[in-house]
C-alpha cells in the first residue's frame, strides 16, 4: 500500500489491489477514514470513518481537495487507465 501523501501527520494511501471507485485511505493517530475521490471533478467524499472526530475529517477533506489532481494521477498510475 503506497503512501501517496502525508497531511497533518497522517498517511494517505492507495492499496494496490483495491477496487473502484477511486479512493484513498487516511491513517494515523488511531484512526482511519476512506474518501472517494470523484476524480477530476471532486470534491472528495467521506465513505467510512473509524475514529476521527468531525473536526479532523473536515481538515482531511479540505487537504485532499487541494491535492485532488495528485491523488487522481497516483490512483491512475497504480490501477491503470480505466480505473476511476
């Protein structure tokens, strides 16, 4: 599971054997959240949350939105050209 970004001391990862739609797992500080990216148009959408408070989730979503292009490129590199 390659780490594709670090935000607020958290790891943003994309699993190599994962499924569509394009999404990332955000891990650290005892929590994990999954955000669907909605590549190219965005915004990222929270799909699952295990342990992060709402205030942190909002910050994560904002940081993912700023890095959307990078994350979508990484998803495509890992999963191929028809994988959004």
